[in-house]
C-alpha cells in the first residue's frame, strides 16, 4: 500500500493525476491501517510510520508539491490494539509527517463486518475530512470567485467571508 507497485499506492497516484485534470490538487485524505495493527504492535508501529512517511513523500514527489496536506483518520477502536494504533500513529501523525493532520472516529458506527463504517458514519467522516482539508488549505480570509460551470459541480471551490461554499447540482451550498 505504501510504495510504487502496490495496489493502493498505484491507484492513489492514478486518482491524483485524474483529479489534476480538473484543477489544482490540494491534499490527500487517507483512511487505512486496520490490517496493519497486529503486526505493527511488535515495534510500536515504527515500521508502519516509516512506510506511511515514505508513501506521503512519494505522493508529494509525484506531483512536485512538498507541502501537500495529508489528512488521515482514526480507526474505529474495536479492540485495544486499534486504540493504541489511533494514539501512536494517527493522533501523532504531524510528529512524523509535516503538513499532516487527522480526524477522529468518535460517534461512528461499524457495519456488521466489524471493520467498515456504515453509510452515515462514512458521510460523517467525509465531512470531517473536508473540514480539515479546507481549514489547512484555504486561509481564513481568502476570497476567490465561485466557478459555476456544470463540469465543476460537486467541487469545493471557495472559502469566502469565513464560509465554505460548495457547488452541488448547480446549487451553491454553505458547508460551514
């Protein structure tokens, strides 16, 4: 998942380049790690953090942006190992990856597989990721024009007067 030739990495690079066709790339959200929890306990997740750092640096090199924001999210703490993972890896991501932050999983619910969020929880996490990216990417007093062309629908375009606006289905919506 963390280097060229791995499926998650290669698919992310492909998606980055596809997104760049629509405008400037602003950041990466990354929610992954549950299958790495047990193995990571052996070295207190040092190897995992090193692989994650390698991956983020590779993404940044891929697009030539060493200050690209990277936002990761807590796993649902179904056991003590995942709670430790959240504390050691997720909540301290900015200690080992510059220009990074995290979102909490508090208030989420898992599906019956006990591994993946249910639909309302996915939406909640998505909102948290969006808020975090927008907070870091757009300075509080920045104002830009909202592009209302149909091909831009669904894309967050503007932080204006402390409000975040999204164009969805040709309607302007306020997020914050």
